[in-house]
C-alpha cells in the first residue's frame, strides 16, 4: 500500500513539474515562461584585433547583444559552432562607421532567412557609405546545425 501511495505521489509530482508554467509578474502564465514586464539581456562589447582578413578572429562566446568594433577592414568575429548551441540567439551590431566587420562561424553555415540553399561561411556588417544600402546589424539564430541570419535596420 505504501509503495502505491509513493508511486502515485511521485507520478503526480513528475506530471505537475513536466507541465508547469512559470510566470514573472503574472499569477496566470500562459506559456512555459510568461514575463509580464521588461527583461534585459547581457550586452558585450568586442574589439577587433586589427588584423582584418588575415585569418585571425575574435570569438563571440558570451552575451546576447554584441557590439563589435573592428579596428581594420574585415576584422573577423566568430560565432560558436551551431551544433553546440541549438536555439542560441545573438544580436550583433557593427558600431564603427568606417570599417567593415566580418561575421563567421566555427561550425555550420550562415543562411539568409529567405534561403534554404547557398549557405555562406561569413557575412559582413558594412561601413557607412552615403546612399548605400549598408547592413550594420544582424540577428543570428542556431537551429542546431547552422545559423540563420536576419539583417536589421536597427
């Protein structure tokens, strides 16, 4: 009898935990995590090594909002291997107006949000040029195999 009661209790506890929802600022969460209010993400500033395009790089391994500051054209900033971090999201912005930043990955390819073919090994966040459609910011998401990127006008 005791075993049945313990089994029933354990099963109920596992069932309750596996279907739980957490609310922050709400007593009736509607999602696994439901935030009623503001939230913040970690901001990291990375400075290029000034060796633009020579095969050296600066790893992106921390933070969510990343401000990159290349010191030479095509200073490279490298995302981690997409297979190691499924679901990871980064927002990256080139804060320099006169130098291009190269964004690459240590594993997987970079696919434009509108493409399922022609993955790239790198994308570029361009320097400012009057009249040009320059790309200063990018959002990248890991699907567990590759990175998908979206250029933003932010």
